[in-house]
């Protein structure tokens, strides 16, 4: 009877420890703000600037433009083309042309800052939207985007807690010919009569964090989904398996980034030790019972 009571006590202690460890709950609802911008070398929003003329590469050191059909380090851009930089828009193409009439292409950031709520473990929330205005009526050897950096800040708040995350995305861009005949990814594109431009994205936003006994982690997605194929990745990066999206010629393509938040409970070290001691105690009781029976 004594051993039975000790076993009961050990089981009760183990159950109490397990219950106490599981008593806390993750934060269900977070308020969030996501702000993004094209950045300068210091991470601050880009200063508005415009450039024309010749040269192999131009920009602000973080965002670069090159002649669209550059064939070497001495290739020159058509002087009838120009590039322009601001915090939320990059555009390039004919001098005096507009994005609206298709004589200039552009990459813009909208819905920034984006404010909303995200529920832990339940679906994706929208962040900022990036739109490529893919103009096809550009001059030969027009200035075209080569690469840029997008700075992003995500802030999560809930009663009693605030978390801020910062990241810089590197974006590489490939301006393809505006026809299928000379398309470097012909046969893999759709629609096949055109040749989609290519964006590749490097970097991630949101390292895991812990709060009140839980580890929180992020998942990221986009609408429409990232859609690059192997041929496009090889052309843009020299390797397959890259992350990004392609945009049809003569089309405006918006891409909305999304994120989800998940939580996993972290056992308390003291609880683990106490639970382990309880289990060891039960094992000792079991051994003594077996000896007494023998």
C-alpha cells in the first residue's frame, strides 16, 4: 500500500508539472505595421534623383541601371532615355515619356505603411504591394533597372509587448527582349508570343523570437505566387531554385507580399527538471516493487 501511495504521488506531481507547463497560452492576435521603401546605402529612404546620358551603370549606389541591351563594359545608353529614383518608385525609359502611356517602365511600392492584425496560427496577412509597370515602347539601349534594395520594417504589438524587425531585400531585375524571337527563355514563358521580365529576390524578413514561453516564427508568401522557372533563374542568377516572379510585357503586374505567424511552446527548464525528477522517482519505485515481489 505504501508503494502504491508513493506511485500515486509521483504521478500526481508529474501531472501537475505538465499542467503548469501548458497553462500559459500564446498571444492570439497581434497588431502589425509593415513599411517598405527603396533605400539608399544607409538604409534610409532613397533621395529623389534622375539621370540621363551615357555609361554602363548609373544610380545612387544601391539602385543601378544599365543599357537594356548592354554588350560590354563600354556599351552606352541611348541619350533619349533616362532613369528616376524615389522612395516608392523607380522608373526608366524614354525622356519625356510616361509610365501610363507605356514609354517608361516602373517598379512601385504601394500600401505602405500597411496596418492590420494577424492571428497566430491562422492564415496569412497582407503586407505591402509591389507593382511592375512593364512598358514595351522603350528606345533601343534604353536605361533599364538592373538591381535595387528594398528596406522593410515589420512591427508587431500586443498588450505588454512590442517587436520590431528590419530587413533589406536585394532585388535583381532582367529586362528581356520584347518579343519571342530573341527571348532567352523561349519555350518556358507564357504567353509565348512575348517574353516576361524577371525579378529575383534575396533576403528574408522576420527572424524567430520568443515571448512568455513560446517561440514565434514567420512564413512568407505572395499573391500571385512566386513563379520563376529554372530557365528564368539560370538567366538571372546562374543557378536554379531562386525566389521571385516574372511579369508579362505590356502588362501591369501587382504582387502583394504576405506573412503568417506561428507559435510553438517552449518547456520551462525548471519544469523539465522537475518532471524528470518525478519520472526518475517513479522508476525507482517500480524497481523496489519488483524486488519486493522477488
